């Protein structure tokens, strides 16, 4: 065995040990078959030219293609790949062995893990819109010895094959909507695992097909490069201070000059008065806040910030990559960084503007309501566009191009 092979194996074992520990810290359990696959597939063969240590970082993606400043392709971060594969195994009764899987967004690494999971009687097809990516995936898969993965170059907004149904479609690119082709290509009872943006916040949803609709069984916080092609969806950013931005959804209108000076106004801080344990999943709280505030405020937006702006105290968001925020009548309010007291924490809100105290109090009242309701998880239902209101389950409805999405919350 060469020194490189030995260090690759050693780094791979260390990466998986770290992933297992991170899962535990989040209150998750990694599926044994997912762990076994991660221990086998040589990730460095999908990241040529990248130092071994970088290839085996558990917490970061390896960027493989940029267009200007924008990342358009990457080998996804191992923690995220592992969590999405767990979601798939959990959602498919009996796991992945013998299943037929379509992966949307290629690279080769995840396809190899899927190949390990489905075994000899299953199949894996992977599709990417970019011929450079599919060519590289074919070469990397061959180098790693996975010659039985079908690689297709196409826009996955449209059906990849006309005559096949898959048990699992796993999407590894950020989507705003669920195109009809994804549902049509799923077997009845099949599962779609896809990063879908609702209220500007992306979660990986595991969704099971039931006729013409999908209903989720789990969601995980995540971030992905954006879909290209016919399903591309515009995301705009408005700068509100150096290094501080609002992320806007398609169709949202925010006047940059009127919000530009808001952060210079005094900050009002309010707390929910909760004592939450470290493993509380706040990704669901953020969706709850967006859904509850939508009917009360002019705009629900997402606050993002550079680390420098956070360090300088310009903003104190809960998560600098995407925190729910709202604009209403010249007041700006967002979920703030946690306040720890021993080994429990409280959640709070910061607000600036004429009605800062009122809106900080309203936002924490919604946080309190979430805690009092038993910290419910979000459930996403996806129905065809045009479904009459009477056939839509009770909840917060988001109308997209192809679908009506409904968010409901069920106690954990
Ligand atoms: C994060 S990468 C995929 C990572 C990969 N699954 C892995 O094994 O690490 C996302 C990919 O989605 C592709 N993509 C973007 N829009 C697409 C579309 N409409 N159809 C198919 N692929 C698309 C991009 O070209 C990019 O290569």
C-alpha cells in the first residue's frame, strides 16, 4: 500500500468519526449503512488537484466550478451529504438496498455513495445540466471503479427518462419549486429528498409521493448552489449596511434607500424568556416565525451578514448565513443571537426603527408561542399548482410556479 493510500484511509476514517460525533451532538443518529458507505468511497478521487486534507474536511464543500463570484458546482460537504442520505434511508421503508435512484446535480461522489447503498440489484442515474460536470463525473467514477452509474447531461427540470420511475430522487442543487417532472418520475410511495427554499430559507426536505402530492417526513438546515436552466429562480440581495444584506425572494420589492439607514437607529432587544437545551432544532423555529409573521408585516425577508459586520456589532443575527427578519412601516426586526445561561439558552429579537420595541416584543411572542406549542417541527406538503383552496390542507400556503406549498407544524 502506498503512503497516499494509507493517509487517504486514515483521513477518511477520521472524517467519518467526526461526522458520527457531529450527528450525535445534533441529536441525530447516522444510519449504519450510510456510515459504512462513507468509510468505503475514496472522496479524493472526486476532488482531483485538491490536497487530501481538504478533500476530507467533514464540514466543507470542495468548489469545482465558479462563474464570476458565483459557485455553480461543487463536491458537497460530507456532513450535508450524510444527513441527506440519512433522510433518504429513514423515509424509504426498508432502506435503499435494491432501490432505483436518480440524483440531480452530479459530481460522482454522492453517486458512488448511493451505488454502495443500493447494492448490486439497485441502480443509480445521475444528471447534471453542465457537460463539464458530467464529463468529470464519468472520469472520476471510472477512476474509482464505479462503472455502473448512468451519467446524463440534461436540464433536470424536464424528465430525464420518459419510461422510468425511481424509488428515490435526491436533489443536490438548491430549488425554489418542485417541477412536475420530479413527481412524475417518482414511483408511488417513492421519496424525493430535495433542498427547497421557502420564505428564502433552504431546508433539505424528505418528501414522500402520495398520488399527485408530496408530504415531508423530515427537514434539515442546508445550503446549496442554485438551480440553473428552466427552473432557475432569482435571488436578490439589498445592502443595508457594509457587510449586511437582505435576501429577497422573486417579486419582493424593498426600497434599499429606506432600509439603508435603519441599522444606525437605536437597537431594541427583547427575549422570549425560554430555557432551551443545546440540541433544540431552531431551523423549525425560523420557518414558524416566517409563517406567523407573514400575515402581520409588510415583508418577511432574510438577513445575511459578513463575519466582520457581526464582529463589529453592526448586527447580531441568530445565524449570519440566513436569519428570518421582517420589515414593517419603517421598522426592521430579526431573530438575534442566542443568550446562554449555564447549559440552557434563550431566544430573542433585535429591532430598529420607530416601532422597534413593539416589533421586538411581537417577534419574541411568536418564539414563546413556538416553545409553548412543544417546539413543533415543520411539515411541507407540495400540491400541483391550481389545486383548489378547498383541497389544500390547513397551513401557510406558498404559491410557486408549478406547485402550491403548504407549511404546517406538528408537535415533536
Ligand atoms: C452541489 S453540485 C452537486 C454535487 C454532487 N451531487 C456531489 O456528488 O457532490 C450541484 C450541481 O447541480 C447542477 N445543476 C444546476 N442546475 C441543474 C439543473 N437544472 N439540472 C441538472 N443539474 C443542475 C450544477 O451544474 C452542479 O454541478
